C-alpha cells in the first residue's frame, strides 16, 4: 500500500482554494478512479493522465488506483488538475520521491502524448497562493508569461510530464514535442480572441457637445447612461470612446480585470492594462451570455467581463425583457450571484451601463416625425421593454440629435479624449478624498443617507419638489443628488449648489 500527495488549486468564481490530491495504489483488479466532486472534464482525466504517464516511460500499476480530491465538499472543475493528479500517482507508485512535492503546487492539463497544455485562471490562482505564502508553483510552459505577471512565487514551467518526473528526481523516457507545434498551441486553453481594437478619440465625433458633456459627467461620477436618438446620430461612436475618457484603473482594479480575463482565456490578448474594459454584447445575447451561466459551476458573462469598465447595450429595447431584468441585481450590488446544482458562484460586476435606443422601431420618430412610419401602439410596445425599474437605475437619460452639418477635411473638434480624461481624473480625485472614510471611489457609490445629510439644505428644495410631484422616486432623488455632487466636482466646488441639483434632475428626467 502506498499513498502519494500533490497540491493543486481550484476556482469557484474568482475565489481560489487549495486542493490536496492523494493517490492510493492498493491491491485489486486494475482500475483508476477519481473521487471528491469532480466534474465531467475532470473525470475524463483518468484516460489523459494514464496515457500521459505511459508516454513518459512510466509503467502504470496493474492494480487499483484511487485519487481523492480534498476538500471533498467543494466542486472541482476543468482540466487544470491533470498534472497534479499525475504527480500524485507517480509519487504513490515510487516513480518520484514521496516528499518531493511538499508545499509545491502543480498546475496544468496533460495531453495523451504527455505534453502539458496551458490552463485558464492562472492569474487569480497565483494571487491566492501569494496571499497564502506558498512559494513554489509548477505551471505549463505556455503559461509562463502570465505567471511572470505575479511577483513572489517561485515559478517553474514544464512542457511534458517527463520533465516533471526529472525535475522531481525521477527518470523518464519521452519524445519532446516540436517547438513550432508547441508555439502553435499557446492559445489552446481559451477561446479564439481577436486583437482588441484601439479606442478612438472624442475629437473624431463631430458636434454632439451635449452628449459629450453627458459622457464626461458619467465618467466622472461612475453614472449609468441612456442615449436616445435616430440611426447615425453617433450613439455607438460616443459609447465606444467612453473608456478613453475614464480614469485609469488603479493596481487593484487592474488585477481584478486581468483575473476575469484569465478565467475567460483572453488575458494574452489584453495583458494587464489601466484602460477600463469595454463589452458590447449583441442584442440577441441570451441571459446566460449576459450575466453568466453553464451547468455545474457557472461561467462569467458580459457583465463580469465589463467589471470596472463599460457595458454597452446597443439597440437596448431589442434585448429580451428577461435579459434586461437580470441587470437589476448587479446594477445595485456590483455582484452577480449564479446559483446552480453544485453551489452558488459570485462574480464581480461593478460596471457602467450605457444604453442606446432609437426613438421608435423605424428610428425616425424625432423632430416633427414626418419620416416615421410607426403606429403609436408600436412605439409604446418598443419602449415598454425598458421597464420602469431598469430606467429608474439609469442616472443620465439624454436625447442625441442627428448631425446638422457634414464633416470637412480640415474639421477638428477641440474636445479631445485626453483633455476630458484629465478633467475626469481631477473630479475622481476630489470624490475619492471626500469618501476616504467610507471607502467609496466615486459619487455613484455614495449612500443616499450621506447625500441627503451632506447636501446643503438650500440645494435640496428642487429634489423635494420633484419627489412631491412624483417626477422622481426616492431612488431617483438619490441619483439626482449623486449627479449634483459630480457636477460640483467638475466645477471644482466642495458641495453642490441649487443649479447643480436642478441640472441633475434634468439629466435624469430628460427635461430642460
């Protein structure tokens, strides 16, 4: 009887936990089993691990082999545990010393020929190991660049199970993979990703000064935004440039965004950057694609990929009502909770929502409406998809008028993204200093009690009147005050005035 051990790490959302692998080689008929709540892909590791070990010159035991994944109460998923399972079996069978894997975390997927393939989610795993003080980690060679992003742990990269055996003091016989083939497989761990498109400059948007000012307010205070206007007015163009005027992400936010991209397998396309993420799902996106889903343990959706960035929903009324309603929880809490049969997964989802909509189904119901071909019933049905609870959570609601002049070859707008970003950064700094004790980073996170208690009494009159006239709900009143504080920050004032509050109400209710 022999028992071998190895350590791996599992993920539930962005939360990592250490998995203790124990392999038990016992007398009996040849059989290989894995226990401890593995999912389907992890159960299939039996054939991958057995073939990979044999391809490394290891004679698989012709007895019963059992591998337990502890803690057994937590679900384990994915193929990132393959290499640790192989290491525990090799240790139990005596192919490598029994104590060589003490305090060593082993990560990687194995192929049938023994090669080690890259995995997703390595960045949050390494951050968790650094917090726990675990220093030595074995990762796939294709993940070496991602592993180098986290200083501290002693990372060793391997490309074959045979390399692991030799590294641990054993002997092996294997055929190394061709380097060109290995390079071609660098992205096997994640879905194909396209190169991120560069963010355009606000100077490229002709006119639309009111819309640009609304975007400036949204970026400065972290407010949600709805733009309504005819086709071709520039709504999509404006929204795509919002990340370029937002304050750069700090170090903690960069790591959170990079961790999400690591889980999604897209980190290699972006790297760690201070530019806020931008997600624009198609209006046919399902609920699972929007907020996350999947069997067993849920995977992140667009709202999580937009964490600390922008979620842009073009043609918002064309999204299914069910998908739109799922936004209510993350808009309030900044977290999306996905409950499945094997437990609940929590993903961060603190994003800025930007919606764009046409004034009617045909898109020409603006101005005099002469070109509009829609019936009144069709118009009501079109906008009724944006329910009251959703619209009440949108801080800024503006109309985007069509352009009234053609661009010329020498036309240039003085409103640049760089200048707007500097203004936003100053406003964010003022808000961060004001909310230092509360831990908030922008006005959109401020609690209603704080807003009502710190806004000058002389400035609260318009909000109280709007609530009495039922133009604003209590939630809407708090959001109007948040806008007023943002307007004060942009003007360099310590607190909002009456005109700031009135403008905040106008931005919420689309009234002059």
